[in-house]
C-alpha cells in the first residue's frame, strides 16, 4: 500500500521502524524474518521515495539522521492505529469477547455506570467497556454515527433515528452541603436562594434558563459563583461549600458519596431518562446484557430514597 503524498509503502515504513528500534539492519532483519539485503533495499527505496536521507553510513554502520527520528514518531502513531485494528479483529473473531461503547453524561461515571459494569463483568469477564462522555446532543451524535453502541440520554429523542428503553424519571432538586440551612426545609424555592452563591450550569442549557429566569422574574438577582459546562461538575464545588446548585434527583443520586444533601426545588421540570441505541439495530447478546444492566442500575438508584419533601 502506497502512502498518500509520497511513494513510500507501509512495508518500507515498517522496515525503517525496526531498524531504528533494533539499532542495526541485521537485528531488524531478524525481527522481521527477512534477509539483511532486503532490509537495506527497503531503506534505500524509502529514502528515494521521500527524498530524505535517513541514515549516514559510517564504517559499515548506520547512523540515523534527525529526519529518521522525527519520521519514527509519525510511524509509531500510525502503527498504533493498526495495532488497535488488530485488537478489534481479535475481539470480533472471539465469540466470548466484546468491546461495548457506552455514551453518557460524565456524571453517570461516578456510580451508575461503574455499578453496571461491575455486574456485567461478573457475568462475563471478557466484556470490555469503552466510555464516551458528552452533552445529550453529543451522545445522540455518537450513537447516530456508530461511535457508541449504547447511550444514556433524556427525552425527547427522534424516534425515526433512535430506539430506547425508559429507565427513570426525575424532578429538580437543590443540591447543598450537609448541615446547610436548607436541610430544615422540605421544598426550596427561588426566594430561598436569595443571598446564596450559585454553582450554575452554562446558559446554553435549558435548566439554566428555567432556574435563573424564575429568580429574575421574582426580582432576585442570581449570585453565580461558578459556571460549569457538564452535568456532574457541580457536586465538588457544592461539597466544598462554594455554593448551592440546581440539578435533578437522578443526577443527585450519583453524588451520595459527596458531603451533600438535596431537597425538591420548585418551580421545576420533569426529566425522563432512557437507554438508547440506533433504530433498527439488532442488539447482540452482549449489547442486550449491557442494556439490561444499565436499566437495573437505574432501578437500584431509584430505590435509594433522597428526601424531596
């Protein structure tokens, strides 16, 4: 195979890589299981193809030039991709091993997904999980373009593109440090946030618009201490006592190991979570296991009661 923009071949690059790694043509020939003259020929052909001197020949030994070492960095990067392809082929050939890619908001990597993965590997240790995190829009794109097998997202979704299984619903809650004055209340309202520093999500998110606009409608100017751009980034700031945040109860359950508590926030909204995949995709046995365990993880989290009034 000829590399674009040059007449170099993958084989020639492979030979160069082994010469540099082994320090001599003789050792490279042994590693590649070819003759030393074949190694020399490939190196000379590569130099001619790319128009660069890769070695200085001094008293029967090769001394790599700076160009050779710089080229090696690119070769190693390219061959790392080939190595990954080889691993993927091995996975596909083995009926007992499978890489499953899950796309989800980063917050779910705190408790829910690790719990599901633990149970998946209890069923079969050969399953390997690849996690992609991002916004709900990015999660949909990962599924749509085949970069993830299974996703965790919220409705609404386009039923022409995705199929899904409902896994839980949630309402808004106010997240605050334990022993905060809000712990004595059953419901938190925008008026209660007067004088409180807020850990607030980026204005592009609908939850920001709903919460902050509700405060402004009531004549309350929000005191935003920290603005973050992904669900889950608020818990640490709240636990540290920097401020309070508005999230939903499903996400709040991911933070139970932090020094935080929560109460229902009104006015609020309802959120409906699903496990989704590409429409008309036939789920393999492995993917079905992942869907089942993610669903079960949501159900276990739902059974864990958070006080909300």
